[in-house]
C-alpha cells in the first residue's frame, strides 16, 4: 500500500493521519477532448500539487454525447459552463426511443482510454476516482424539456430510460475500476430542493442512484457521493452505499456537526469554498481549513473544494492551499 492510499484509507476509517489528506480539481478546457493530453495534464496537476487522490476531470457533458447530444464547450475557459446545442430528447415520447450506447466506444470510450493512461502513469501510487453522473443528472442534461413534464406525461417511458442510463453508467464505472480506479465520484446535480422536489427525487432519483452504486465491484473501495448545489437532499442520500460524501460545505446544510451525527460512517470530502480559491482569498481559505479541521477533529475528512474550481484561477493560490494544509 502506498503512502497516499494509506492516508485516504485512514481518513475513510476515521483515523487521524500524520498528514492531513487533501485534493483539488478543475476542468482542462481544450485539452479534455484528447484522452492522452487529458491524462498527461491530470498527471502533471497531481504532481504539481502533491494531491492525495485524483478526481479525473472529463468534460462535463461526456455522459450525454453518446446518447445523441451535441455540445458547445467554448465558455469554459472564460469561467462558464458547457452548453447542449442539440438535445437527444425534445418531447416526452422521445424517452421511448433512446438508443443505448456502449461504454467502451464514443465519448465514454474516450474517457475510459484516458483513465487507463492515467492509471499507467501513476502506477498505483495515488488513488484515482472516476467521475460519473447520477442517471437523473444525465437525463436532465440530455433533455430539452423539464424532467417534471416527462414524469407527468410519460412516467413509464421515463423510468425505462433512467433504467437504461443506470445500466450504462454502472458498466462504465465497472470498466473504470477495471482500468485501475479506486472508485467513483458519483455526481448528482438534481438532488437539491432547488432543482427538484422530494417526491420527484424519491421516485426518479434514489432507485436509479442505488442501482448504479450497488453494482460497483467489491474492489471499488473509495466511492464519493457528490451532492451539488444549495438545499441538498441529504436526508434522502446520506445512507447511500458509499464511503464518502461531498457537498458545498460552509455554503449549505448540513453543518459539519450535523453531518457527523447523521452519517457517522461516512467521510467528508470538502471544506474548501471553491470561489475563495478562484478569488485568491488566502486568509479566507486558511479560515476554511482551520474551521473544518476543528469541527471534525481532523478525522473523517479529506480537504477538497465543494465542487470544481472555476476558471480563471491563480496556480499560486493552489500551491498556497497545499502548503497551508501540509503545515
């Protein structure tokens, strides 16, 4: 077992580590469509900042390209997000006719190839988690109509499509673990009360999330559930079969104390407010680090941003964060 793997495993087990584990991640626009360039850039990013685990950073729409979407990534270098320019679903009935892609080819094949290259470069010295999206998140990205309309107008067709997306996502995750990943970073962008309702997510989110997570192989030992946005559905997701949970700590509930009470067997991945990183606010970042470690007793926590670090940012700030944590 390598030193970095031991740190992560200790954090997951609730043991205090001699060196506090942490990680950072951002998109690599205009690089992330080339699997070799993405792997090489990710490896350099890991080495530059001495990360304790790598969250791979594919483009944010890779999960919908193979379902028939066309995407525009030009806004990302300026701090924006990718946009879908052609949706695979334009009406509720379109869920009945989705053509199921194979994870080993197309955009998903591109990402798996990059993960294999990255695993070869790291040679097992650092855990890698593969980014995947919850089935309803993928459905939301590939649909040009509100998902609530699909749930009302074509509930069975919508559920069948979610089942297909869950199957493809689980197969992608299995191949990622076989490629050398320690687990997955399971990102849900619909599990907040600002994005959907409790009843909607309980019916169309939770069952399909669990289908993917329970299909993960036994050797997948570091799986992170990411709850994106404000007012998250922590009550519906806190018992998912994962080892760690990521959310926008300090920006939305739960508090760290509440998390540790309600999910004592889960590790926190977070504590750094990403916009403070982008702003280069070093004093505020020192405060985030101190308060997070005080609240947790430096146990059950891997310091990381609450979500992807947006462009533009100063790499000197990332080095400052690294050095502050190492101190």
